[in-house]
């Protein structure tokens, strides 16, 4: 199983979103021009309609534009996208095409896998070749899935597998690489840790289903599996719960409730963990998804708090404690209140904490909080 299988796991639902719309586009007939940035902002100019700017969202095959006050402005249906053209239609079903101006800017985060940083040639066939940067991209994809940096000994396994794939079928391997690159570019365009976590879970869940349930073994899965202790699996939604995600989610809850002035005792934590594993498949989908995003939630909250001064941390806790959780766990029945507990954390704690952080001037970009090594690689 090549890496393409990994990206194909979510390719159907992300086929349009995974395309890079960053840069400048124009339509000469309507004399209009759009510029989209990776940060989610846009600028519009037209001889007929004037100028506008604000934020945009690309979701579910639609392009949503918001004005400078974040009010809905324009909605387009994205009927197709290539490297050079955007095919759109408005609410009146008027169709038009935007042509790219110049070349697409490189997605921030992908510079770590550039030819200039890892130029060593691994194998070649005619005009096609694979370089170390390609293998490093494979390794980064696995590191993203398992939420830890894999050591050089495992990187060498990935590199050898990639060389073998290329020598067996160079054309398919190059197609796989392009699909992987597009998928990683899309991941770097996301900002919210829950969004990023959901994409990670879609990929990991489908890979687990194909590799373990359907027994399609590969070196890539072997490396991934060595860092992935799956303790529960929802086959209907292809959603896995790993031991790391569970531990990190409980750490996240403990830290969150400390900020609210409450404590999650060791006994509560142990009982809660047992209930989460045994009842995982029966939980609401959104609760399972939040639980399976534990590593990224903890990572983000810790990074946000570490970026605060002592005074800012006190202000953060004071804001939260003005509206504490309605569930007091000092005497709660864990069995009866399990779903209520998850909904409480889903609907209030995460949203409230992120809102308070944003109101205090904290960043809402997950990647900006991540540290990198000398090569620009994410340190998980």
C-alpha cells in the first residue's frame, strides 16, 4: 500500500478543499480580481463593483466571503479548480472562470520539504526522480498522524520503501507524491486544532481500517503502527481512539478544569478513561471526534498558556471562572453523566477557552504555536 492510499482515505471529501487557491486570480470579461491568502483573508477589486476585503472560508465545495466586520458577503459554488483556473457560480447560477495571475505561492509549512533543503537524489528513471525531500515529506505525514517525531532509523525504512516503490512503478509513485503533497498543503492551510484533528482522524481511521481490518500491510503502516496504540475503533465512522489521544485528552480536561477552579482527581480520571474506552462507539459522533483530537487540543492549550505571562494566565482563569462548568464532579455519577460531561466540554469548555484566548489577543493559528527545527520541520 503506497502513501496514496493515505491521502485517498479523505480525498473524496477534500478533493476541492485540498487545492491551493492562494494567490491572485482575475476575470478579464468582468474586469474583476481576487487575491486569497493562506491566513484566510481576501481582497477584491472590480471596475464595476469597486473594492472589498475580509475573510473567506472554503468548505464543502463552496467559497464563502465575509466583509471586514465578518458579516456574510458573497457565496460561490466551486464547481472546479485546477492549478490555473477557478470555476465558480454565484447564487443566481451565473458561471464564470478566474484565471491565475503568475504562479501559486508556496504554502507556509511546506518549505521544510523543499529541494533546496533535501536535494539528495534517491532514485531516477528518465526525466523522473525522487529526492530526499520526498521521503522527508512521507516521514512528516506519519509524524503528523502519530503526533511525535519519528527517529532516523524509521525514516530510513520509509526512504527504502519509497525507493522500492519508485523502482517498481515510477509513474504511480510520482502521482502518489503529488497527492501526498496536496494533502499536506491542505493540512497546513487549516488553523483550528479541532479542524486539523478531524482531518488527522479521517486519515488515521481509514488507514487503520484498510491496513488492519482489511489486512493491507505496508512499511508505512508498520512504522505508523509502532507509534499507534489503538484502544477503540468506530468502524461505522472509521474513527480510532489511541492511547495517546485518550491520555492527552484527559490531561487537557484536567488542565481545563484547573483553569475553571475545579480538579479532576486520579480516581475520576481512571473511571472516566474506562468509560470512554468501553462506550466509545456509542458516543455521539461530535463527542467521539473531540475525544479523538485529544493530542492536538492539549498541545494547543499548553502552547497558548505558555505564551501568556503570569498576569495573563491569571486573567485567563478569572474570565473562565466567571462562568464555571455546570457539572460538579465532586459527587457526580460518572456513568449517568458521561454524555453530559462530553457535551459540556464540547459545547462550552473548548469554545469558551478559545474565545477568551482570542479576546485576550492570543493567536488562533495552531501552526504558529508549533516550534520547528533548523530545517523548518515541525517539532511534535
